[in-house]
C-alpha cells in the first residue's frame, strides 16, 4: 500500500510539473502575442487549453480509468472471477481475430482454458497491434524531433507522443499497467523528455572519425542535417523502449522482477524494431543521406528501393 501511494505521488508530482512547464511556455508566448493584440493572446490561450486537454489530460484520463490486469501476475491461486472479467474485456476488443474470440467463448466456465485463451490472444493480435502502435509513435517522435530545431519543442513532442502511445497501448489490450509501473513509466518519460531537450546542443560530428568530422564541419547544411537525424533516431529509440517496457509490464508483470532485465530486453527489442522506425520516420529525407544514417541499424545497407540487400 505504501509503495502504491508513493508511485501515485510520483505520477501526481510529475503531472503537476508538466502542467507548470506547459503553463510557463504558454504564458511566455501569450505575453508576446499580447503586444500585438490582446484578442490574439486570448485566442492563443483558449487554443492552448484545448490542446492540453486533448493531448495530455484526456489521454491520461483514459489510461487511469482503465482496469488493471496482468496475464501472469495472477498465475498462482484461484482467481476465476478476475479472469472471467478479463476475458469479457478482451472479448469486446475489435482487434482480436474470430479464432481468438471463439477460443475465449469456448473457455467460459473453465478457468485454466480462460487463462490459455487470454494468453494466446495477448501474444497474438494484441501484441501485433501494440508493436504497430509503438512503431507508429516512435516514427512520429523521430520525424518531429529531427525536423524541430528547438529543445523545448522536442521535449513537449516526446512527452505528448509517449502519453498518447501508452494510452493507445492501454486501449489496444483493454488494461493499463499498475500504479507502480505507471509511476516508473512516468519517470522514464520524464527522463526521455529531458534527454530530448538536451540533445539539441549535441554535435554528432565530434564523435565521428576525424576526416568525416572535418567534412561535416565544412558543410553547415550537412552538419545540421546530421545532427537532426541523430537527435530524431535517438528520441525514436527511447520512445520505442518505453513502449516495449509498457507492453512487458502488461504481459509478464510477475516474471520481470529485475529492472536491469527489463531495460536490457527492451533495448534488444527496440533495436529489432528500429529498421522499420527509421525507414518510416526518415522517408522524407534524401535517399542517399538516409541510407548512410540508417546503415548501423541494418546488417546490409539499403538499396535504392529502401529495402535491405540480400
């Protein structure tokens, strides 16, 4: 109970901090608009309030209002009623296949069969949907932070997209992580946002071989693009990791006692998904430049069609 209360306090504190940061940025922009016209400033304030509700408050409401259930957390003991409620929730999901729905229906009244049906559905269409959600939001973060040249915008983009991703994962499976795990995810999102904000000042050419570094420094446009792509890929990978950790909290809460193991597995899986994230997120960049930047994420370079060479 004490642990749960602590993490609820962490979630609340981070939420208040986020609102204060957002309010500070909104008031700063509003004061500049007020010098142009007072009505323009008030229109901006109204728009900001609407966006904060739609992009932050409402997704958080969806997450917090969702029920909590873990496929493995209740492995020991007889929890027939809990599994029955979980089966009803999953059965209503539009993403599950007819075979999965039939298996859940056929398992009614049999707790062990219900467990197997839930496990199969989680690791089938639900996992596939969650992975697609993770890729989609990671691509959005990658592209947004690669284009943006402002640390504050990168921070807000990471926070908003991570919240929306967790909400989408919650809606996809019908459940949310426990308050303890939501607190840990909140800390991860905050750290990722701070990293995104500070990546703006990193010059990737300093970490490259001397000849290549000198070439980049001599061509400001290439240097700026290289830094932007590096920032986008880094933020996209961190977002992907948070999505995978969220999925693991939902799927195997009882078996992931080691924080180190969670992080290690999440990084391994994020590297497997990064080729799709990078190619999709950087599809608008020049092909030759993108082939060079994404090469570390593939065993073979990309060909002209954007696919790996065999």
